[in-house]
């Protein structure tokens, strides 16, 4: 397991993991199996690997792939557990596509097949072995089944869908919808309104996925990565919490990030902005009234009451 | 508007409604429009009506239809707002089908077309004009559009689906799934687990609907009557509340109904039993592990931990 090297309590994090078998910084309180070895050198970590599991903050992925490139085996396949998608001037970019394009050297020589995993998967609940589900999206059935074999467990149930983009779009856009849920909580409109906004959000997630990835499937939104993760995020979740506070305290986003998230960044606000800019460029704002309203409340001072009026 | 006559504070409820324009017993605190007139005689109430809106507890529907029968106009159509379905020895029975079969006299002379309305629609939130959605299921497009015209409003948005059974099965079965959500809450398993059980419940609702009504549509479960009402019921809702208390207090259902619901009956427990008996008769218990587990925890003393192990 490659680990970004940092010093924690005067000791290297990889050494702590390899001696104490615990990641005391990012998952304190849970013992890791002893056969998990932390390796600080990414080239060494990936050498000879036949399955790569990507689970890093998404802004680091391009640079890491560049470093790994020379050491990737030709028989290798990968799975991304990274939540979120990226955007450039031409529209949304899947993390799996970024990984594929960074690693393919040239495409004829190595075309790494990629799966994506996403679901209602809060990390410490999983570590505590509380029951949950997840969804793996695959391109080839064989890869999907291999990944299921690796991840599936009585307490961590894997559902398979032939829909790599659908799984990833769900993981990213649910954070935008959670901002709307937080705005709604601040208005104290009750259960009818909140579940209506979540449902409308789910439909817009689906519409967005279909618009940019034509092979996306309706059923994916009924999987853990869709409706279940949306529910988890709109009831718990930091995006919901900060969005509620954004209305009730009137503090700006960066202050809320510092006060409520210990300086960590919100994904929902960034994605809301990217989605808005992409839709604007594509003259498609009208097809996504709920996500557009969320953006406008978050960044353009639109009164929060519009959350129910502009859809 | 037909109103079952009862005496409230020494005065007839119909008189109270017609003079004070408020249903002080069932919706206190909200003024009704003055053109709503309460009529205690059902034959008088339905005479000449071209649209009948059925909204009574479902156990009274047969008897009421028998009384109305003679006064029904040939140009009449109806919509049922009754949540729940009925069961007999041969399986589930839709309320709309009960109404149709009770009113058709004989079928060649009068075949009343029926729609069904259901959604995340807690009554006092609607009365307070808080935004919500609802779903109307229709058989004929024309009837659906007429009903939408009658019910739709900026704060009460109507979605139309050509799926009368789907809408009604959702309204009934979500109460069973809410029992499971309450059991899960009692276990304090966290968000991942609860949303996983809700999702699995949604899939079983869909499977049940498809099994007994072949023309049910997948999309109906993405409407307000499906996913949104399920969320509302699994987070608020009396079935959830009593199910949690059933585990934490170990009191029997009838005591919880008295203590927590003022003697009102739980719909989820009755439906869980009916669903179980129907599936057992049809040798289909294995296709519905979650609903079967809920029944067994509720009525056969199965340990609540099985809620995540038996699916």
C-alpha cells in the first residue's frame, strides 16, 4: 500500500503503520491486518501489481499516475474508489478516464481496464464492521467479477453494474444535492419538502449523467452509489452541515470550512460551480433547475427560499 | 365533502366545519375554504358528482361504496388518496380495484375510471403550504391530466405516471420498510446501514409490485410516491418510531400503539403480516428476504441483529 509520507508525532507515518498496524492519523482506533505494508515509494509499491486500487484525494491523481507509469505491469487492471469527478473547459472528466489516459503509454501498448467503486460508505462505520453496501461499475464483466471477489464480504456487500460513468457521477453530484438538503434544513420546511428536493436532485443527477455519458443506466441510480449514498449524504455529511450553517450563520464558505471541517475543503461547493459552468457553456441551465438554484444560493446571493420556487 | 358524523365538544363535526370552516378534530389550526361544505349523508354528497375523491381509512371503503352505489353518475371518475392496499386469500388487492368492483353495477353499465394519488405528503405540512410533490397514477392519459389540473399547484407539484398499481403498492409497502428502519435505528448502526436497508427495501417494493402487477413501471419508484415517500417515512413516521421503541422498550405492539399513537393502529405491522402470508402461500419468501426478516423480528421473536444478516 502506497502511503504519502508524513511525520506524525515525530515518526514517519509508514513506519507507524508497519509497526503499530494502525493509521493513527486518518483512521485512528482500528487495527489494520498485518499483511498490509505501507510503502512510501510509489514506484516500488506498484511494481508487479496486477490490481491497483486508487484511493487518494482526486487532485493528486494525475501527478501520481505520471510517477507510477514506468512501473505498471501490462497485466494490470485498476479500480478507483475516488469520489468526485473532474471538469475541464470541455466538460466533466471521469477519474477513471484520467487514470486511463495518464497511464496508457501509448494506448496500443497498455490499456488498463478500470472499474469504479462508490456507495454509502462512511469509512469509520466500515472499519467498525457495520453492515453496508457498495456498487462497483465495470466495463468488462470479468473485471467486475474479479473486483467483487476482492471486495465483497457479509458486512460489505458489493453490487455490480455495467456502468462506470454512472457510479462516478453519482459519487460527485450527490454532494451538490446535499448542499440543497442543508439549505432546506435551514428553512425548517419539514420532511415532505426535504425528501422532494432529494428526489428532484436524484433525477437531475441521472439527467446529467445521461447527458454526458450516453451509456449510463437508470438502474445504477437504484444502487448503493445512487439513492443510498444520496440519503446518507443528505442526512449526515459535511456538505449538508456546512450548507445549513451557511444560511443560519451567514458566514462565507471558507470560514465554515475552517470552523466546521478543520480546514478541509467542501467538495459540494466546487462541484456545484463546475457543474454550473459546464451547463452554462452547453446552454443547458434550464434542464437542471435544482442544481442551478443551489449554485446561485451558494455563490450569487440568491435568497434561500428560491430553493423550492425555482424548480 | 362527505364527513363521517361525530360529535366534537358537544357539536356535530359537519356543523363545526360549515360554520367555523375548520376541522377542529383532524386538522386543527387550518381554515378550510368556505366553498367546502361538509355533508353527513353520503348519497347526498355524491349525487351529480363527476369527480369523486376517496380519502377515508381503507377499512371503510367497501361499505361506503355500497352506500354510494345508487347515486353515482354515469359520467363519474374517481381518484383514491387512500394509502395502503388490502389483501385477501388470493393476494393483494388495490383500493382502486375494490372501489371499481363495488361501484360497477353491472360492469357494462358503469365502469368508473380510477386514478391513485400518493407521495411524501404529511397532511399538516401540506396545510401549512410547505412545498411538496405527489404522484398521480392513471390508466387513461386524459383522466390523469384532468386530475393533475385539479390537484397541481406551485406548492403541491403533481407528477403523472401511467401506473395505478405502482403508486398504491409504494404507499402501502413503504410502511413495512419503515419498520426495518426503526429496528435499524434501535441498533445504532449508523448511516451506511440505514440507507442500505432503505435501498434494499425500495428494491423489494419494486419486486413485489412487479410480481403481482406486471404492468408496473421502474420509473414509478423514482417518483414522489416511491423514493421520496420512503425517505420521509423512514426518517419521520409513526411506523419507524414504534419499531424503534419495540426494540428498545421490549413492549408489545398494541401497548406501543396506545402509548405512542394515542390508540391509532400501525399500518406497517398489519401490512408486514399480510405480505408475509401472501408470499408464503406463493412460495416466494426467498425473493423478499428483507420484508420477511422484518415480519419475523416483529412477530416471531427473531433477534433484531438479523436485520442485516438475513438479506
